[in-house]
């Protein structure tokens, strides 16, 4: 009987940004700058990690994370305490300067340089140009003034040699978005997690381009997660989608020879998995997902390689949850 063992692809753009950013000196850590806005049905976060700038676009039930799709665009640019600038090619451009608010309540004497006390979060206004039509003009974003923040390590902490807290700072950075996850679960090693249920995984990778779908159901309901990554010139694009549905959205046999998936929005259509006696498998149907900028992304057929494996029922509910929680950390 086959068991789940491979990791699921989940691009978390903060990690992608860090990978693209040049190494920063511990003595002069880069600021964390950016802003959030809502444009129609889209929630947009703009920010940086080092010299990498990202525009993260979400839609769906953003607060709950039950039904959500997101696309994050990452480009090399310039990020300082007063400036954000990057070109996203045909997808858009960013050139804005920060004007701190007159109320300097962020100045706190006697900082401890521990935990939250080691940071200064300055509120103010970003002024300039954010022109971001996105693929096919779906976003049509044209912003010249928006409230935002700049986060830096307190001068007292730098003077005390506390600038090497990059990991803590990155963990609480407000603009997180699609990272390759650790192996999701190892069911055979955790019998106490309850009975095992079939979970469908389909994935492909071609160099720096990749996509993955994972879906399963227990008695409490079904969970689905999809992610893709690609590069367009110097622009990296990460997409993710997550949905929760009724248990009947996944129908599979415990012989692991067939499964039918019909996930709810932002997914559309159905996928059908079949395994033959000779070991060959098929994964077809009209299943797709609506990402921001890619509203009809196909999730079946070539070049996807499918597998149907057993996962503990208790952990099926975690499919996609980690990435959804990290996406929601933008709101903190």
C-alpha cells in the first residue's frame, strides 16, 4: 500500500524574496517598508525583503482563508526608509517615497532591544506612482498616494549590537506571501492521528517552473490547495489557492485505484484519477483554478504526475492551512 512521503509545493513569497535579495550587513539591516490597499475585490500588499520588492494580490474570503486565491509578483528593486522602487516589466512599475506622519508617537525612549521593543514602526504616506495593470490588465491599479509604514531596528538596538535579529524581524514582517513547504505529513509514523484516508496529489516541475495540487477529505469535510511558480524575465510569479468544501467533494476508494475531485471556488470543474493494474495512472477532467491574473489555470492532464496516497484523517484538515495563515499574517 502506497504512503504519502513527498513534500507539497507551496511558494511563500517572503522566502522567495529573501532568496532573491542580496545578503545584508548585520550592522545595517534593510528596512521593511510597504502598504496595504483594497482595489475592488482584490486586496493588495506592496512591500520588500531586502532589495526584492513584491506586489501580493489576494481575492476571495481573505479574512477566513477558507476560499482564497493569491498571486505574488517579485522583482529586484530599491528599498530604503524613504523609497520603494522597482520595475515589473509589462506587468507594472513602482516608484514611491515615504513621508512620515507629523505625530512621532513611534519614538520610544529607553528601548529594551528585546522582542517588539527593538523595532520602530513609522506610520505615514507613500507618494509617487504605483501603476500595476497585471496580466491582461486585470488589476488596473493606478495609485499615487496611500497610507503605509516603514519598519526599522531602533537606533539604540543597532548601537548595542542587536542588529542581527533578522530572523525575528522577518518572522513578523507584515507583507508575507507564497515558500516551499516542509513535507506535509508522514502518516505511517503517526498511528495515533486516526484512520487514514486517500489524498490526491498531482505535480510537475520544469526547471524553475512548477505546479502542484493536493486534495483530500475526512468526515469533517474536504481541503484543497494549489500552487504554481514561474519566471518572466527578471520577474518571479508565485500563485496559491486554497478551499474547504463538503466531504463529498472527494470520492476515492481505499484500494487507491480511483478518485474524483470537485473542489469549490476558486476551483472549477472536476478531476478524475485512475490507476490501472499495470501501474499506469491517468489524471484528466476539466478541473482548473482561478488565480489573480490567471483565471483558468488547468490542473489536469500533461504534464501533471498524479498519485493517490493515504494520509491520517486528522491531518487532512491541515492541507493548505500553513500557507493560508502566513498569508493572513499580512493583516497583523
